[in-house]
């Protein structure tokens, strides 16, 4: 039975909420079940795109209705069915909660995330219809689109779920779908390895998420988000909470819960130390990279923290951990992107770095700023990833930027779109990155300058410094990417007067493709055509149009959340839209630094800092066609370049410190199981078998032998007597006569 939990004068038609996630599920089921038999790609396209497109329209319809309501009325919950009934036990918060429902919740935060998932997801589906051209021919296209639809369904369950169980189902669902999509080319070893790496790494984070989930349920006795937020003040008013024989203050328990939940976020959102799966996820098709790394899966951890903000505002230690790990991830990942040559790897490490910025915002208590960067990042990073897919396809599936160049003449739409996205990620005014990333940096700095309510001022200053360095690196490596890809002369067809191609590079690893030494071109499963035969050209409209539309959003999207200090520009305030969902939202806004300092930082970041990084990158790579400066740097500091290019050997460290020992431990446990545990069982079986053979011999030879001996003796005796039974009357009469004579003779002698 479907129920509407909103006493509104004008119903929000909440009965259609369940269709938003279930339409992509229906698309996945239909394509997955019938795609191979039908072999009609147009039908597959209609089902895949139509299901996500209609979901997007439904979200738009509900979002418009939400905007027309008072802030207190912008929340509607639809219970599809009651899942579990616990019978109503009294809990610490002083209320009873006895049901767990399959329910969906639409409010400003989930509505915005729904728009993001379905809108950007639809554009990625559209892009895939052109990019996956070879899969359309070989019959595997239906499987890819079914996986995409299933991914969208899982993500919508995560963001629209009205309770933590629904969130967890979506959480695990996107993990499964990422494994399927990253390892889409399962017949290639490197793709299978990357898929397993993503799956296992996420399971490590999920362990922490589950511990936090269980602790919340034990303290609150409920999993419903509205109930949890409503009970928080009662929980915080308690002097102490007693669990597992341990008594501590609510703040202590909230710190523990926050750290556990953050471990799960580190897995899903690729933060140190669980970020290593995301760069390897490039083994999947490029649309997968855009879907996972831009708009959906990697933002799960951010959405979870924003939704559970009532935990984190009461957990200063957990919030400080979020701030520090976010800043460290932003800095380390940005430095890794400086020395990558694979265009998708540069964007992958850029994603990890930008996610670090988002967590910095969360850790500074500026939840709305962190979430707004989720949306702006989805616009420009999806444009960059899809644009890189267009470049890869135009260059006949070449991913090494040293074999590109000069593409702006061949791909004007892609060049313009990626150029806009580059300016956005660099934080140049008025592009969207300026309004989101710089807002995060300001909130972190403000926590030091004005005395943060959540974190120590020294930590804020350290995080802000790391963030500024990471922002400088971001602008540098993005201009480097644009110059190596679009400027100069095209080097893929042998026109390479300055020797930029891979064979003549000063430092070049044998692993031209992915980290495992496999050919990067094979990662797409397309035929490798020689660039000398077919030069690059602009991709079809169904590929460049989604990139251009995302670039447009990256250009204007920042105006959705204009800072109060720039109120003269407009009145877009995303932060005010989601403010009612934030617990004690006044806490991080109570300390407002002098507006002059905010203006100074804006000018420094936009006019000096980012342009300086971009100018340095142009001076290194664009002004000199021979790339003599980066070549000289690499030649002078080969070990430093090698160190950064190899990502500080963190994967190798994990292999040596954790993965290798775990494998050895697993092998030893297997040996113990095989020789000791199974050995005892098998030994007992062999002993029992030997005993049974002995008893069988004794029974057959001795017991049965004695019985058979008696039978044999009787048989021999009976054979003697049998000869007397001839069946002739005269023989019997003769014997009787002889007996008579014998008796008579015996009587005579007696």
C-alpha cells in the first residue's frame, strides 16, 4: 500500500515518487532480458534513454512544485510498503520506532541530487549511443545500456531513500554496478582486475559504514532520516550513553559514528587511503568514467555526510578528520595529475582531488558549499570526461596525450566545450568552479580567520594552505592537458617535428596503457585503426551535444549559489534552498569574517593564483612547441618525475604492505585448511574406510566363512544320503530285505 506522508493543501503527487527510480530498473530488466534476442539497437536506445529521460522529467516536475512551497513544506515521503516490523521497543531518545519501510523521500537535497543523477545520466546515455559504436555491432551494446540503467536505479535509491536501509541498498547497488561497468570488457585481464579492485576497496569502506549504521540504530532505534534528526537534540541532552558495557557522552559516540561513516565515504568517494580504485577504473569505457567519476557514485559519500549532518555537527573530531583527509587528498591527488600522460588518468586524479575539496567543505561545517561543488563538479567534470572520450574516439582510441595535439582545428565543438570546463575547474570568474571551489576555500579560511565553530584554527589554516596549493596544481595540469591535446600540430599521424611522440620521450614507462602494462587502446574494445589512414575529425552530434550542454551548465551553473558578498550579481542561493535540512545551520555561519578579507581572497584566487598557474603551464607547454622546458625539468629531476609519475608508488606500497601479506595469509590459511582441517576430516574418512574394509574382510572371511563351512559339511553329507534316494521301488524292497536279514542275523547271534 502506498502512503503519502505530507499534510499539504496541494498534494505533491507523491504517488509517482517510486516511478523515478523504478523506471530505469524496468529499462535494465527489459534490455537485459530481451536485448540479446532482439538485436535491435534502436529499441535498446529507446528503452534505456526513455526510462532515464522520463525519470528526469518526473524529478523536474516535482522540483518545480517544491520551489513553489514554503521551506517547511518542501518534504514529501512515499512509503511503498512496510518492509520490517520490529514491534515497538522503547529507545534511548524516548520514542518508539517499530517499522522499516521501503520508502522514498523528496526534499530540496534529494530533489537536486535526483536532477543531477537523471539529467547528467541521460546525457551520458546519449553520448554512449555514439561512443559504443563497435559494441552496437558485436551484440554487447544491450548489456552495457542495461548496466547503465541499473546504475541509475541504484543511485536514485541511494539519494531518494527515506531511511538508512534504503541508502545502504543504493550504496551497495552502485558498488555492484561499478564492478560490472568497470569490468565491462571482462575478457581482458586488466579490466577484470580493475573491477575487482574497485569492488574490494569499496567493501573495506562499507565495513566502516555498516558499523556506523548499526551504532545509529542501537542509539536511536530508528533508521528514518526525519526521525533521526528530530531525536538528535534529545540524544545530545543525555549525560551519557551506555552501549556494549561502555558509558560515554553522546559526543564521544557521535565522533565514533562519524569516523565509521567517513570510512565508508572514503571508499565510495575515493579519499585517502581508499582512493586507489578510482584511477584504475579508467579500464572501463569512457561513458562509465563520466558516470562514476563525475555525477553519481563518487558523490555518494558527500551526499551521505550532508544527509547525516546532524551527526557531524555534534562530532568535532570526526569533522576535523573529514577536513584533514579532504585537504590531504586534494593536494596529493592534484600532484599526481601533474605527471600523467593518459588523458583519462589526468582527469581521474583530478576527480580524486576535487572530491577532496568537497570533503574540505564538509569538514569546515559548510555543508551547502561542499554539496554545491558536487553539482558544479558534475557539470565540468562530466564535460571533460565525455570530451576526452570524443578525443579518444577521434584519435582512433589513442589515450596518450603525447600522440595527440592540434585537435582544435579538427574538433572545434569539443575544444570549446572542454575549454569552458577547464576554466570552470580552474576557478575562473564567472565560471561555476569560482562559485563553488573558492567558496569552500573561503569557508575553510574563515574557520581560521574568524575562529571556526567546528575545527581548530591551526587545522583550518593548514587545510586552506593545502587547498590553495592543490588549486594551483589543478589549473596547471588542466592547461597542460588542453595544450598537449588541442594545440600545436597533430602528432598521431607521424607529423611530429619536435619528437613529442611516445618512443622519443625522455622518460617513458613500458606500461603505455594502464598500470598493469596493457595497451590503453584495448581498453575500449574498439578496432585500432591507424591514424595515418584516417585523420581526426569532430564526433557525431550525439557525442558533442552532451559535452556542449554540460559545458554550458559549467558556465552558468555557478550563479545558482551566489555568495552573499556578491549579492549585487544576483540572488541565486542554493545554500538557502537546502538550509532547512541542515541541523543547527547557524553554527558555521555565526562567525562571519570581515567581507574585505573574502574579497581579497577572491581577487587573489581568480586574478593572481589560478591565472599564474595557467600561465606557467602555457609557458611550459604552449609557448614552446618543442616542450624544451618540461623536457629539461624531467632530465634534471628524473627521480622526482618518476616518483610523481608512478603515483608515489602507493599502489606498490599497498601491494607490499597489505595485499601481498593478505594473499600470503590467505595461502597459509588455505594450506592449514587443506592439510590440517581437511586433513583431519579426510584422515578420519580414510581411517573409517580402512576399518570398514577390515570389518568387511572379517565378516566375509570369518563370520560368513564359518556359516558357509557348516553349510558345506551338511551339503556333503546330504550328497551321500542323496545317492540312497534313487526313486526305484525294487531298490527300496531290496534294502528292506537286507535290513530284515541283518536284524534276523543279530537276533540269532544274540
